[in-house]
C-alpha cells in the first residue's frame, strides 16, 4: 500500500481580490518553495469572476482556482467550481448547497478566528452558524489567522515577525474539538492553509510586507497521498488532487518546523486489509503503523482524546477497539520547546 505524496498550499489570495501579486508570480513562489500544487481562493465579493482560465501547470506546479465565498460570518473555501458564485444575500447553508450543486466541495475556513488585536481591533471572521451541513470539512489550521491573533502590540509584532514560524500556535482547541466531534458521526476532512495575501502594510509611516508569499508557501501545507503518480495532463492531475482532498487522504504540516515529507499513518488488519488516513472501515483487530520523517513527540488521539504519546520515529500500535484515530506530531525546537508540526486526518474504525 505505497502511495505517491504531493505537497500543496491551499487558501491563497491574488490580485483578483485582496492579495498582493498575480497568479503567475505566486506560482513562481510555489516553485521556489518546492510545492507540487497550489489553490487560489479569492474572495467572491472582491473578484469579478472565477478565473478558471488561470488554471494549469506553471513549470511543474499545478495551479487550481477556487473561491473563498462569504462575507462577515461564513468564509467557505470552495474548490472544483464550474462557474462564479456570489454570496451576496445568501446564508452559509445556501453557499454550501450552491457549491455542492456545481459538484464542487469546500471547507469551513477559520471558524473560530480571533482577529488581530493591534491594527484590526480583533475583527474576526468566524462561523456563527455551526449547524450547517453538507460541507466536506474544516480548515483547522490557518497560518495567517493564528499568527495575527497574537499581535497585541508593536513589540509583540516585532517578536512574532522575527520568530514567525517557531512561535506559531497549533490549531485552536476549539477548532479541533469541533472537528473531532463531527468525526464521531461521519468522515469530515481537515485541511490547513496559509491564507496568503502577500500584502504590504504601513505602520508608523514605514511600508513592509510581514508575510510574503515566499514565506507563507513554506508554512502550513497539505500533503496528499495518491495511488498513482500525478498525471502531466492538467485535467487528470486536477481530478487526482481534488479526489484526495475530498477523501481526506492527506495530512497537514508546518514545513518551517521541519520538512514533513514521508509521514505515514495507516491501519493493517490481521486479515490483511489496509486503510490510510482519511479512510473508513469496520473495526477488525489490527495495528496502526506510524512513521515520522524526523524524531518528534507523537500523539495518538482516539475520538479527540489522547490515547498514547511517545517520542521517536517509527511505531506500531495495537488497536483494541473501534474509534476515530488521528495523529499529531510535535517537534522540539530549542528554546521554543515542542512546536506543532504534523496533524493527520483520521482513520475511522466504526
Ligand atoms: Zn477568510
Ligand atoms: Zn482568505
């Protein structure tokens, strides 16, 4: 059961909405960052249309175009759209239904965002109606959201700019608890992203770009697992990437903590059946195999609760009962301590 692994960055804004650069320049940043694919999600209320004509391979990087749909209380990251979709006057459920109506799919973006205290008065774009249904999953780790909510003063800002990656907090407990709870009923995919804007700010009459595309595309990425090599044919490759995202055959990693390529989490039943992260099966006795590319603290969670933690790289864990199991890995970085590094999608044993 070996898979081909590809790394991508989701949730990027371009000049079509409030981002700081055009798509071909962003694609070059992605090439420099060593990514295989990126997805652009401009705000529906700031862009004239869905720019599917920008999709394709830029050198070796696959560029996909979706949208971030919604205004004040529901930002929905939508993918595989066929035509433009405007959120004006529509509630969160209508947005999700319309995306599904186009055979697209999507994720609740930053549902528990807190906002930046310093310059944005903690203005946050949260999801106020969490009773919605029909979404594919939740973006549990948004680099920009998590970074900016700690900027309480100029001094904090300076510290967080100097150590912007090492000081990044993990997905919030609220977000993980919300997601874990949903997974108790059905498969719900978790993704992470940069929410890259590459914006230039002015503070005390100085212009600066605190979070560039070159930086952000090296931070919170997803690693998808494909059964076959990614096709050189654009349409086939797009279907492969979106297929893995729909199924949750992926993990989230903060690449600046440590490159995460090679992480694996799989289930092998005594009967010989196998599952990888994101997949669901009936419980049978068997083992989890966990492999981490560099040493870290590995935490196995069952139904959102810590089941076991250990330090190392390779582990086999005997599974005794059904549950929704997922992995978190933390890596020790002096003097910051254990930093959040890898978050897998679950293996669902029902
Ligand atoms: Zn947003
Ligand atoms: Zn965004």
